[in-house]
C-alpha cells in the first residue's frame, strides 16, 4: 500500500513538473545576444501601425544604452520607409534608456504615419526593457 501511494505521489509530482515546464515559454519579446538585450516589437507592438500596417523593430540595448534600432519586414511603402530607416532609426543610438524614452525625435516628412509607428514601437521596446531586464 505504501509503495502504491509513493508511486502515485511521484507520478503526480512528475506530471505537475512536466505541465509547468511545458507552459513556461521563453521570452519571445526580449532575448540576450552578444551581451546585448534585443527587444523585438513584432508581438509587443502588433497593434502599432504605420500607413499600411505593423512596423516591427528590433531595439538593441547594452549597458542601459540604445546601441541600434533595426527595422523588420513590414508592408510600408518601400520608398518612404527607406527614408524613415535612413533618417530616424539612428537618432536613439547611444542614448541612455531613460533619455531615449524622453527624446523628442522628429518624424520624416512624407512618412508621418510610419514615423509615428516607429516612435511608438521604440517607446514600447524601451518600456518593456526597463520592466523586464
């Protein structure tokens, strides 16, 4: 009887552990790569849209400073979004996270919606980093 109870308790414990490990997903939003935190706004900012749709970014942060911002695949007009990438994304580089959150970065003329979406995604990424680092 004792052996049966012990077996049942062990089986229940194993089942509980297996369930816990199965439901625990790695963070899909923030990863660590080469000593940097990388915040991906694909799911974080899925409702942040530019002119055509979502404008996901990867924000690279090291030692509490923005290293770089990389635009991910999107449906924005290539001609206008290329201008956003060229003129805007580097504006946050080198800034401390708190300074970057408060920075007043100008948008790109002719790409207002895309510019606003990029600013909102950067803000979401930096806020996520602060809460989850």
